[in-house]
C-alpha cells in the first residue's frame, strides 16, 4: 500500500477570518481528497468575498470623507467672508473713533479758549469801567457758548462710549471668527488625512482581492488536475 502526504492551508490578511497551516495525510481514497479540495476552495472563495465586502466599506467611508471635506471647505469660505466683513467694520469703527477724538479735542480747545478769554476780559473790566456792561454781555455770551459746548461735549463723550463699546464687540467677534477658522482648518487637515488613509486601504484591498483570486485559481486548477 502506498502513502501520500500533502500540506493544506493558506494565510489570509482579512480582519475577520484566517486558516491554520497543517499537515494532512491522504490515503488512496479519491473521495476524501475531493472533499478536502472543495472545502479549501470554499474557504478561498470566502476570503475573496470578505475582501470585496471590506473594499465596499472603505469606498463608502471614502465617499463620506469627501463629502465632509466639501462641507468643511464651504464652512471655511463662510468664515473667511465673515472675517473680511468684520475687518472692514473694525476699520470703519476705528475711523469713527478717531473722528470723535478730534471733535472732542477741538471742543476742549474751544472751551479752554473761552475760559481764557473770560479771564482776560475780567481783567479788562477792572481797568475799563465804561466797558463793563459790554464785557459782561460778552461774558454771558461766552458762558452760554461754554454750556452749549459742554452739552455737545457730553453728547460726544456718550457717542464715544457707544463707539468704543461697539469696537470691543467687533474685536470679540473677530476673535471668535478667527478661533472658528482655526478649528475648521484643523478639521480640514484631519479629514484629508483620513481620505488618504482610506484611499490607501482601498488600494491595499484591491491588491488583496487580486492575490486571493490568484490563489483560488491556482488551487482550483490543482484540484481539477488531481481529479
């Protein structure tokens, strides 16, 4: 009686299944050999099917990542537009603040000038009694001017407070937009990195399918020859 030995077992790279290498002893029985070959072919075919399923999963993941990248790009553009708008508003506000500052300085200067003139005219009133009445009228007029200037000054100061408050709010808004833009930029980079990873996995699984198909075809041919 003749005895024949054959090694059965193939290594796969899927995450969900594997075969164990082993040594099998075949007798002259043709039925047992055919049964083992069919079982091995079924396992190899299962490897191919699992690889195809993994490929489809990674394709779906890639489509989701590409969609997320588009959404991130859209959000980034919106943040860029908001940042430009906020920057424009900030510049306009700063111009208005400068204008208010100039008006405030001018009014303070006018008030100071009026007060100085009052002092000068008070001195003249002592020296020129015949001009006292006219000078007093001038004083009343200038005092009225001071009151009006002071009213305007209060209004200007209130307006300045409003502009300064608005400026602080715009600066805070600018900071928030910048922070959001940084987060979106980071997300954009992360999603692109994931895309590259999934593309690599898809390429790997294409190669794995080709490899498993070749192993399957080879083993199938060997089994057919033995039959």
